[in-house]
C-alpha cells in the first residue's frame, strides 16, 4: 500500500473542499474569460452579468 499517495490524495481532497467552501460562502474574484470583466463568483458554473456568457470556475492547485 502506498501511504504517501493516500496522504497526498487526502490533502488534495481537503484543499478542494476548502476552496469550494470559500467559493460558495465568500465568493472568489475572477476575470470573465469571455469579456475580461472583474466579477465575484460564488459557484462553479457562473454566468457573467456583463456579457451574459457562462463559464466554469476551475481551481489550480500548485
């Protein structure tokens, strides 16, 4: 059994859960990928109020 991989998987799950929690409670400032307007999103799927185009929010864990 690879304990390091299990540990890293648990850490990644915790990070993803915390990121989603922050997104849904406080929101995250992003630029719309379609019109570049700065907006605060609070869900993984969002429609820009400026251009009315939908996009998906993704988190980069580096």
